[in-house]
């Protein structure tokens, strides 16, 4: 007899805040660029500056010592494209991260975007852009389940994630909110070039890592190490001094990556071991 079918929990949409005002003409949930007749209240301005008698605020006008008439000015609400660029290179195969916490993260992002009236796109990338994993910008219902299913079926493989550069070229010309999901084990200069290719967008780096890699290293013993991208395997005699050097090297790399993000004004999200919706919610509301 087969056991009960265990379905993944349905994601809960999360609100998110932008640090900038989107442009465009499609009404949405975010305070946009320019002035409008409705939306988020911005300020009072003299009637002569904005000749719209329908927006006269009598209370503000009566408080003016010079007797000028004042009208309410609003920031129109607009939509924004949201996209997830997911690294599917061989190194992302460790711990089934893509099918697990990365799929959960992107599913929540897709649902949150659609519920806010925004469009969402998924780009899976190894050495090339993976069209079988990618989904163009869409607002359709059930998009979050399709995102989860495609990432759950993805098989990270190959050398490098050059396809992320292809994905950067597929993004819309207007500014988008972009989640760059990777273990960021590529050379730092390559990561810098990718961030430069995404210069026009608001980028949130999502750093995927597994704490067990460092914590599980023994002080003594033979361990077998495998390169998930090349397939090469080697046997290493672990000892306390080597363990300390490896952990120190990993820490220095994380610090260098953090400095690279900081120089571009980017604040990363750490996706370690398991997906934490509360941590994501806090990061999204920071803007």
C-alpha cells in the first residue's frame, strides 16, 4: 500500500517595498514616478502650479496666511516587473538546494508579485539560458506552482553560469526588481561583470550556501571531495591545520563578496540551509 501523498505547503504572499518609483502607464500597487490625479498623497501645491480645481483642499487653503488656494498632489501607483535569475550550474547541485529552498523562495516571489498586480519572470541558467526552465513575464493565476514545478525538475549541471548574462539581456528595458539567486562561487570579477550587466535594475543577491559544508569537516580523517561542475574527485587527509585554513578561506571569500555587493549598494539575502519566509519578509520590506 502506498503512503499518503505529501504536497508542499502553499506559499503565502509577502508585501514588498521599492526604493524607487517605477515608471509606466499600467496602474499597480507601487507609488510611481510623476504626478497623478489619484494614488499616494504626496503634498499640497498652489492651484496656479497645478490648475486642477477638483483637487482643491479647503482646509489647507484656509491655513495659508496669504490666502492662496492649494490642491492635493498624488503619486500615481504603477506596476513593476519582478524576475528571478537562478544559477543552475553544477555547484548548485549540492544538498538539492534548487529543488528545495530555491524553489520555495521563487514560488513565494511569483505569488507575491501576481497578488500585487506585478508580472513575474523566471530565468534558469547554467552555461546557457535554459528555456525549459524559464518562464517569461506573466501575471497568470497559478504561476507560483509552475515556478515551483520547473525548479523542482531542474537538474543543475555543467561548468559556470554564463547563461545569467543571456538572462540579463532578456529583462525589460524599464527598471525591474531582480532576484539573483546563486552560490556565487564564480570568480569575483565574473560576478562583478554580471552585476554591471544588471546596472539598470534593482538587484537583490540571494546567496545560497550550506552551513554543513564547513561544520561537518572533521579534524582528522580521510575525506573524499568532488567538484560538482567538473566531476573530478580527490581524496584528502584532513587535519586541524588544513581545516582551519579552509574555513578561513571560506570566510575571506564571503567577506570579499560582501564588499563587492556593498560597493554597488546591494544588500544580499542569505539563503542558508532552509528557506525562512520571515527573513524574506523583513528583507522585502526594507526596500
